[in-house]
C-alpha cells in the first residue's frame, strides 16, 4: 500500500467479497458476470461523487473484476484467498423476491488483521452470505472506532456445507450485531426471518428496539426507512425487473451516499429513484446524477 493511499480519507468504505454471479432468470438467458453487494454498492457511491474504497477477499488471479470500480476512482484493497466467491441466483417464478441461491465457491471469513486501517467516515459490511463476517470481526472493527453499517443478508443467508445451497435462517446473535450499527439494511424476506413479521414498519420498529437508530427495508414495491422515531416510505418506479439482482445493495448505497448531506426523506427519494433506474437493466447502476434527478422529477416528486 503506498503512502498516498494510506493517508487518504474515504467517505464510504465497502467491506465484503467480490464474486461471480451466475443469474438464471425465470425467462431468458443465463448469464455470468462480476457481482456482489460490494460491487453494486461501491459503483453507486462512486457515481454520485463519493470518495470510495473497497476492501475485499478474493483470488488475486481474478482481480480484473475490480477494473470497473478502479475506473470510477475507487481504491481497492485485496485480502488474498484461494478462490473467488461464485454465486448462482435462480429465479424459479416471475416474483422477483422469490429466489434460490447457491454459493458454489467462497473466499472465506475476513480476519481483523487482514483489513487495512483506513480513515473512513462510514464502513459498510456488504456481505452476500454468512461466509464473510462474525461477531469477533465486528467487535474488532468497532474497537477501531469505525461508524458501522451492515447488510443483514450477511448473516441471514446461511450456506449448507454440503449442498452449498443458501437457506434464510434466524441469527441468534442478531440483537448483538444490530446494536453495534448506525444503520442496517435488509429486505422483506430477511425481515420476516429475523422478526417474525413481514409488516415492514413492525419489523423496523423491532430493529429500533434492538438499538439501531436507522433501518432500511426493501421489498418488491418500494423501500421503508425507520429513523428518529419516524417511518418513511417511497415506492419504486421501475418498469421492469431485468436488473433485480443487487436491488437492496444499490438502494442502501444510494441512501447512505445521499444521507451524508440530506435528510431521511430526501435520501430515501433519491435511493428509490436511482434503484428504479438500475432495476431496468442487468448489472450495477450505470446512470448519472442527472438521470436520477430526472427520475425524481418525473416519478418521485
């Protein structure tokens, strides 16, 4: 790591596996492309003008999949692993929230001593399964003084050691994880697993009671935020779900990036508009700020 990068201050750092996503749609052609919560999230934050870093664990032979991030000015830090995570996403029906997930390969758990001590305003734990983070790591990162947020799919998505199929299961240490976070992100399926309810507001209030001040929950129709004792909601305006994979990752990254200088309602509106554009095209968000402003003026006023 050169001294210039070492001294740099980032606004948002994304921690998690890079991966290859094999997407098998309900109707259409199967495709394999670089993916992950880290990729989707960091590209959004960079495209809206933030200083962004990515800390990832992957095989160094696959580092070309970092090029799109680097082209946007994202600094990337690799913790070497024997293999790069490979995920299969199967959509068996037209319902975009119904998916089968298989983790064929995993780069393995992050260890605290492998993570560079960066100067960053936010550190977001952007995992795709329970193969990336544990409570020991969270405690260590908190001990470094980081302002943490987490995508709770990083714990709810639990990989069967034999079949490699991902099952959505409750997390015994969920309250301990949530109380260490300034923000948590999840979707309606994960909310039901963790709280027992698929009522978005009721679920968000439970996270609030566990000690997290800001909760973001997505579902097929829109996104809800619970913050400061108030509930906010914004509908999506997408006209297709060709780019459904990465919906929550994109929503949260857009929300977090915009929330740094805006109130909850404005950040929510911005995130819903941006992810609506993203969901109309497979892959990470490729638009511009002007595209988002136009979508807000047209559908999210």
